[in-house]
């Protein structure tokens, strides 16, 4: 390669590069507007198109949030027609509802409130703030709607479980707590013979069979 060849290659490369940049600039400048360039307004931005001067339009009458309309006040707020915490449940609780309530209680409530609701759960034993027992007169006399509202909104050191537990399961937990309260205040003498037998069976400790010589070796 002679001394004149290298400068010529450089000139050609530079000319080609400049041509490419020029074509790109021309094509970019002539590109048609796309979706990211469209004329639009952000929510609540000012607008001269409408008389109220706001780009966002009022909701159509009757508009509801996505999903099932929440028309049952007791179910979703725990409040009765008198504006107070409901003394009634939104539906007749069944044994299956109580079983589901127990399941949810064991998942979300047991660690603080304990198995029987005395506020002696495991994290309390390890130093967390002790919640009030479910078996005080104040809580025993509280309507189920109040318990539902505490689960929904939180209370004291307890945060809201609205995003973790469905409204239906919050009511089931409230029903289970009410069942716990009854279980701890029931007089044994007032039980039926069948109930007394069940209590006796549940408190009887199984006999411990000594291990055989083969098992211990």
C-alpha cells in the first residue's frame, strides 16, 4: 500500500459516515408522529376543550369499581342501619364458616392472641406488645361488627388486615372469636351429657406405653 492510498481510504470513510448521519437526520425529522407523540392530557390536567377547564371527565352516574358492587353495608363495613357496629352477622354462620374462621384465625391471629384468645401468643412470649384478652367484659360484650372493624382497620399495635383477609373471612374470624368467648365462659354443669362426654374425652391423656427392649436398644 503506497502513501496515497491510506489518506484516500480515510476520506472515503469520512464521507460515507457523514452521508449516513445526514440521511438519518433527514429521516428522523420527517418521521410521522407515533403513539408516544400523540396529543393527550394527563388526569386532572387543565384543558380548554371543556367548560369546567379540566381534562378528566366526571364519572357516569351509576359507575362502580371493577368487580362486584358493594351494596351490602353490613358485609363490607360492619356497620348496622343505626350507624353502630352491627350486632348481627351478614348471614347465618354455619359449622363450615366456623371451621374457615378457625383456619384464618390460626394463620393471622394465633401468633399474637394465642390459641384461646388470652393474648398469650408466641410473639407476645418473645416480647411483642400483649393484645387485650378476648375474654374481658369489654370485648365479650362487643358486637361482632366491632371485631370485624378491628380486623379491617387495625387497633393499637395491630395493623389492618383488609388487604390480607377477605370481608367474608373477616366475619368468619369474628364468629370464631365469639365461639371462643362462649367456650371459655361456659359452665360445665350446664352442658348436655353428650357435651360432657366430649369434654372428658378431649381432656383425657392417652396412656403411655413403655418402649420395648428392642425399641430402646
